[in-house]
């Protein structure tokens, strides 16, 4: 019938749109969504190709400690960093690909190169930092089996933003090397 020929293209568009909508509440990526279906029913993720824009839009992960997320691998894991400029303490937490759960590492330290931007007083500067594993009796994390690392550095006092390279992070048999990152906390109200 002629009508079905007319309708078909519209149906196709609708189907694509529905697929895009289904993509958004990706299991494990949704956070702070009280309207989530009870029972945690899983929604199959369409095996879409070339949908990077939609995927990026769906992946606005929140840093659980209010820090800055650095992706490790391809949606494998995250390193969340949070710097207290007053004390120069830099904390780092290892999280899963959607930054929802902590991941423990057997490493007892994480080394990184820090690059500070130029100021009116001096040019760009760089130095090495070693973050030590942090034990946490509350979570049962111990040195050699923890998701948290930390260092306090004079050189980080008063610093708001910096760039750097994480030299190596090992966990669960995976190794992430030379991970470049930019630590630039977003101010309040700046949205995405
Ligand atoms: Zn995700």
C-alpha cells in the first residue's frame, strides 16, 4: 500500500531516536537518578557504531569526591584527583569506568609529572610527585590494596590548576602508562 511506503522513513527516524534515548540511562552510568526503575532492570545497550556524540553526551560522570576525573583506558577506569590549594594536599581515588565504584590497586605508590602553568613571576615549571597509598580502616583498604593515594607538597600550595602525566597505574592486571591529564576544577554554576 502506498501509505506504508510514506510512513516507513518516519518510522526509521523514530526508531533511531528511541535507540538514542535508551542509550542515556546506561546501566552503571546513571547517577543521582531517583526515578530509576526499581529492581535495577538492565537495559540492553544498542551495539551502535559511530554514535560517539550520543555516547559522550550520555557519559557525564560525576566525580564522587568533587574532584577532577581522568579517564584510564577506554572507559575502563578513572582516576579522580582533588587538590586542596591551602595545604598542597593532592588526593587521588581510583574508580571504575563510570566513576561509580572505587577500584583497588596493589600499587603502593603512583608517580606523576606535574606541570605548573607560568605565572607573572616565573615560567612554566615541572616536577615529579609520588602519591602514597592510603589505608582506610572504614573501608578495609590497606597499603597494597587500596583505591586512595595522597601526597602533600609545598609546590602545590596555592595552585588551582595544573597539567601532568601519570606515569603508571596498575590494577587488576591492567597497566595504564603515561596518562596525560589536565587538572582544572570547574567553578560552581559553570554547568557541563
Ligand atoms: Zn560510563
